[in-house]
C-alpha cells in the first residue's frame, strides 16, 4: 500500500497560538490549543518490550509524549511530576495502562535531593528494575535582562534543570544494567540562546557537557548517554513562560518549517535513543528543531 507523506509545514497548527497566560507549572487544561502527545497517533512495534523507564516531568508536554510512546513500545513507565500537576499525571498514567503496561505516578519536586533520589528507588521497587532514565523536568521563565534576574528565580532554574538532573542520575546509575540508556532533554537554547531565557539556556548548555562527560564515564559499563535538543515545541510550559501575545502568535514560526513542533513529534527521537537501533550511539545530541540550526 502506498501512502502520501504529510506536508511537515501544515501537518500541525502553524498559524501561531492565542494569547494566554498561566502560572508555573503550566497545566494541560489551561493550554489552548491542546498539545498533541500522540494519544491518537503513536503506534508501537515492540521496540522497548519489557523495559522499565523513569521519566521526570512526565505529566505533560514532551514527557507525556515519551511516556505514551514508551508504553506502546512495550515498556513499563514511572513518571515524576510536581504535586500541582497530579491531574495531568493521572491522565498520563491512564494512557500508559491503556497500552497494557504498568504506570507509576511519583509526586514531588526534583529540586529536593531526597525526592529526586527516592523516585529511582520507587521505580525499581514498583517496576522491578530500571533500564531507561529520561531526565526531562525543566523550568523556564522570560527574563527582562540579567540585571532584573532575581536570585530566587535563578536558583529555581538551576536546581530544577541541573541539580535535580544530577540528583536523579546519581541515584540511578548503581541500578542501571549494561544496555541501559540515559536520555537528557536539552534544548536548541544550549546552542542558539535567547536573551530572555539566559538562565534556562545556561542550564541547557551545561546539560550537553554533562551528557558528553557521562557518556565517556559510563560507556565502559555498557550504559549509553545521549540528549535530545528540541526546538520550539508547544507544551504547557510555553504559556507559563510569561511571553506576550505577539511572542505566542509567532512562536515557532522562525523555523524553516514555519511552525512550532508538537510533543508527539519528539517521541520518536527518545524511542530511537532508548532502543537497540541506537546501540552504537552515545554522547550524541539529537536535534528536533523544525530545521533550525544548533
């Protein structure tokens, strides 16, 4: 059977997004239009059969899309999320269990060292082990110049995006067998930073260094470490960033494909990096940016 490929310029919303504001963390019920996480489109083929995954920030956005894909590829999935995101997390777990897999919801804040480590123990206990770790939790906020960057906000970005990542990775490594995969959600901001996201961009660049160093450290143990670098992707984090109507209307339109991505369009990259198809891929940063260069 021959199928016609979709035009990537118009296969998802491409006219920008309506003005909307949310408090952090962004929630799906308040995000218009609703992001596409692959709920109705992702079809698995058993590429992760029997694996056990932990995804931080797995309640919505890219994390939810990855959770759906992993489950439909045969993995059991635990997701960590903020308590305020429980409704979104419950929806993600329902999608995991609908795929016939075990889903776990772990509520807390990865800025807390104890919680960031405990989610590993909870996953190992609840799923019987850990083979895939996706370090995806993140926080960003629009900044009006470094001179106006409050220390409390700077600390929140650093502790969420970097400290939490290290806390969880550190706890997970002793549990990871040869063949395991660690995947970090970095960003195009690591290579092409926006002034209004200066602190967020700093953390994303640091994550790239972390991935490259950890890949060298863990390679001799048979553990692969990689990153995905998304471009502009429509998730609840975007309307909670603090951008004005003009920025939302034009969000993603500076890419060669002329639009923002949807979370579902990221899921395949994570599945690839977690699967045997990427058995010789480590220390890599895979861009999913709509053609926008790193």
